[in-house]
C-alpha cells in the first residue's frame, strides 16, 4: 500500500511540474518593459493608427468613386434606353426582334423579357449565355402599355450580384432588361483592400523596426550613462567620463538632450572629483594651519605647571595669551569649516574700523613671533564682519613673519582709504608665482619645505571678495613683498593715525 501511494504521489508531482512548465509565460506590466520595447510598440501603435485612418479614408473614397461611376454609367444607359423607347421616331415596333439594336454597350448584360416571362438573349460567337433572373415585377413591367417604364433593383443569380433595370417596350409586348455585374467591382475593391492591408502590414513592421532602431540608439546611450552612474555609485570612483553619451559610445556627446545629459554628467563628475580632491587635501593640510595656535597653547599649558611661581603680571599675560590663542583657534576652525563647506557664519556685518582690526592682528602676531610689527592706519570705517576681516589680515601678516625668519626689518600694516597692505623685507615672491599665491592650496616653491597648507591667502581672497573688494600682491622695491586687499570704505580719513 505504501508503495502504491508513493508511486501515485510521485506521478502527481511530475504531472504538477509538467502543468507548471506548460503555463504560458507571465506578461510583464507596461512599467517593467524595456525602453526599447516601449519605443518599438509606440511607433507601431502610432503607425497602425495612421495606417488604419488613412487606409480607411483612401479605401472608402476609392470604393465610393468606383461604385458611383459604375452606378452612374448604368443609370445613363438606362436613361438613354428609356428616352429612345419613348421617342415615336426611334421606338421599336412591338414584336420586332430588333429591340436590342438600340443598346450599344459591352459593359452590361441584356435580354428581352416577354409578358409571360419568356426570355430572349442575344448570342455572340463563342460567348457563354448569361441569363438574368426574372421576377414578377419584371413581368409586370413587360406587360406595361406605355414604353419606357423602368424599374431598377439589385438581385443575385448564377453566383453573381447584379444591378438590374427593366424597361418596358410598350403595348404589352415585353421589356428590355439591363444587368450590371456587381461582383467584379466588389472583387476589385476587395483586392485593393487586401493590397492596402498588405502595404499597411509592411509599413507597420517597418515602423516597429524603425522605432526599435531609434530606441536602441537612444536608450543605448542612456544605458551607458546608467552604467556609468552605477559604477560611480558602487565603487565611489569619479575618474570616469560619460563618453557613452555619444551615438556610438566612443565619441563626445552630441547636441541633443542625451548629449547634454552626458556633458552635464561629465561636468558633475568633474566637480565631484574636484570637491573630493579638495576635501582630501583640506583634511591632510588642516593640521598645518592649526599647528601655530596649538603649539602656542601647548607651550602656555606647560608654563602653567609653574603658575604659582609666576608674578601677577606674568600670570595675567599668560591668561590673556591663552584666551587669545583659544579664540584664534576657534576662529581658525570656523574658517576651515567655512572654507570646506562654502558657507558663511551667521555673524552680521557691522561698521568696523580697520585700524582696530590691524591693532588686534599686530598684537597677536607680536606675542606669537616676537617680531616688530608697525601699524600705520587711518580712520577708515567699513561695513563688514570683524572676525572675517581679522582673519583676512592675519594671514598675510603670519606669512610675512614666516618667510622673513631673519627679521630683516619690521612688518608694516598700512591702511589708507580701505586699502590694506602688509609690507615686509623678506625674500619677496617669484614673479612667475605672483599670479598664483591666492589660489587655494597653492604653495610657492620657497615654501614647500615649510609648514602650512596654502589656505591662508585663499581665505584672504574669499573674504575680500565677499566684502566687495579684491586682493593684490607685488614685490617691494629694496626687497620684500607687499600683499593686501581692499574693502570699500564707509568713511575716509587720509591722515595718519596718532
């Protein structure tokens, strides 16, 4: 029993698997179709609509014209015969066998019908006899006393469709029947419809193929862009150009929308790569920019171990120095964050006297370097952010102290009408490098072996530009350099400071 049950189950399992295999494949919803398929189907549907619309109009117009011409020709023949029969001079004599002599057309079938329904058909050599169907209405027309009484109808016989007109001869002697075969016209129209349908199918297939080719060309470029985006997303690498925006995937992108997308993608990757590189260099070099205040803080902390041995004046200077360095470190960190994120602090601009800014910078630099720093400033007042302007001035002062390590002369801060100059007697700047010293991360050849990040003067330029000014640098006569910036003044006093 167990064996039979196992065999039965096994057979049922195989049958179920067979049924599953025979199920038709699942039709994907439209949203899951490939763009190539959507394009091809869309082109085919549009072509089908146009083909059906134009084909229907063309067929109906042609059919109407052909049928109208055939009917008009038939009616003209009937009218001509009716007029002839009604004419006393031309009308046939009753019982005369020459009644059909008035009909001169090879396009129709003719026969004479007697009042009793007897039929007379003209016979030509080797021509098959074609007899039109005679109905009761035709016999009534044949028995009419007046000539030229006509009645038209459509009928079928012998496997043909006819348009039949019965015209009385008069005197009750019979009638002439004229028959027009409709089947040849309909067969011709059917053949024309079949030809148009065949042409429509060919055009439909061509439209679908054209849609597929166009879609393959367009979506192929989009596919390469997608692959590039996926590559960047999965690897994090930005050293890639979206050359897939070109028609063949190798040349640069064209001017169409996909080409513009490719160029925009390249530009985005380039900017991202540049931002990533700047971020990396900023992280690597920020420590150099922070080294000066951190070193000073470390020295002061070491001195504080002997705080109880210091005189009150020394303690006061030490605390002031710690506070100043802490504030400077905070400002520097804020500037680095500002530089890295391209944002500005919420510090609101206010009226600032540049001489006060210069005195603060000079005092801090004297304390750090022990150098002689002279401030020669007028009473220029500007609208600006005090901390930012202080940073803009401190950077060239610190550079002057660093490059003029031998103290060949005092460092001068000269302010006139919103123009701030830092003058030193150091080695100066190589003329070939003057145009680059304000570039971010740029370091002069003479500074490659010194600490620093190349951020200081770029910060100065950013701050000066944000305040509506500009930076400048040139070598000083007699040795040294002049580096500074301008800020539009609110009030001017060209006299020297007291």
